[in-house]
C-alpha cells in the first residue's frame, strides 16, 4: 500500500504535467478497491463523498478528449467502472442508514461515465459492457445508452455475451442486499434481475443493429440536462 504523503506528491506531479482528462482519471485511482474487500463493499469501503460540480455544457461535451494508448485505456476503464459502482453502493448504504445524499451525486456520476466515451480498446469495451449489469439511475442509464450507441458494433459482441451468459457480477461483488429496491435509485435496485438486464441489452443491441446514433449534440444534451432522483433532492 502506498504511503499517503507519497500518493499526494505523485498526484500533484501528474496533474501538473497532464491534460485535464488524464488528471481526473489519475484521481479516480484513489478510489481503487481490492478484490478482498469487494464482496463486503458496503461494510469495508467508504469513498469520499463527491462535491457538487456544474453540469456539462454542450461545448464541453463536444470537445475531443485525449485518446489514451490501449494499455492505459484498460486500467483507466477498470478504475472508472469501480469508481462508479462503489459510489452508487455507498449512496445506497447512506440512504439505508438515514443519511442525506449529496446534491452533486448525479453530476459526479455523469462526469465519470462520460470519460468512457473516447475509450475503445477491447479491455475498455469489456469493462464498459460490464456496467450493464448495474442500474445507474435514470440519468446514468440514459447516458449509458447514448455512449453504447456511439461505440456501436464494436461494443455489440460484449453485450451479446451477457445476453447469452448473464451478468451476475453485481450480486457476486456487492451481495444480495443490493438486489433490493432503493429510494436512492428511485425505487430500483442497484443489481437488476437477469431478465431486466436481458431486456435492456436486447433493446440496446437492436438499436445498434438499426444504426441508431447518439451525436455529439445528443451526448451534450443528455450530460447537461439534470434529472434529479429522489436521493438528489432530499
């Protein structure tokens, strides 16, 4: 395990010498969770609550992001996925304990999920497809579908694998308690049923086959239009 002071020095050095997207991705590395704790996430993992951030503007969402080499895309995608899932799990745990969710939660999730847009390596597509086994909230689901259409046929084989074999990752990693509906996600469970997953995947694959698209302006509209969940407005 890295010493706290050493990590802060490394973070400062990376941020000073990298572009904004890479600096943000480096910070997400701090949210990394070991496999040993993954199956008891709700008890052993308490990420730092995200601070509110402004909505993504149309201009911001349209700016081409730095394309990382395939090897870096793999590690970046895994860290983004872990950050998204752990944040949602923590949100549900706080709601269950009677806590109050951060008003900036949906913006935080959108910014993390949006960083998948330029990632197209096989490992990154596999990690992104794996997120289909989780319910990301109303706004997160809409953004996920948009990003899926942008990746198109390159993503299709990974989605088809989950159609055929299912995706039990959510319950295996987080436990059965996350299969219960949660007010934090508008009455939905973070771990959807197998049938719910297959229905969603079948719809996505059909839209990809029909060449449905999600343009830069469409992506900007999804990312910049707040759709607060009950948890965001409490």
